[in-house]
């Protein structure tokens, strides 16, 4: 299944959260082509979420403080979505239980 751009950006930020990486390491970690990754990195750099760092003739990419904040917000949004779904399931279960209890009371009153 193809990832959306937002999902790709989130994966890149997640890969960089612990330490700076080369483009090859990022591509391997998130399983994406280097050409596509370069375009995504350019976007993240333009928006101040990732920065380039030169080290020993290697270009490393690192998440910025702003990138960390955005990643946390995206992770929190996923967390809230999971909680919302669980609450919906619990609410549906409670409604079923109430209906079953009501049916049980009606059958007792009929007898």
C-alpha cells in the first residue's frame, strides 16, 4: 500500500528522532527510494523540520526542535484516534448490554 506524503514525512522524522542519518540510512530504515526521499527531505528542510549537517565528507540529516514538536503532535493525534475508536467500541458494548438487560427484565415480567 502506498504511503501518503504526510505518512512519509512522519516516517522520516521518526527515523531521525534518535540521531542524524545519511540519506541512504534513512531510505533503508523507512523503505523508500532515495530520489523520492530527497524530495521529501527538501520539503522538510524548507519548512524547518529537518536540517543538513556536514560531517567527514558525509551529509547527515537531523530533526530540528520544530520537527520534534510536529512529530509529537502527529503521534498524539494517532493516540487520540485510537482512544476515540476504543471509546466508540465500549459505548456500543454498553448499549448492547443495556438492551440485553432490558430484554431479560421484560421476559421476567412476562413470566
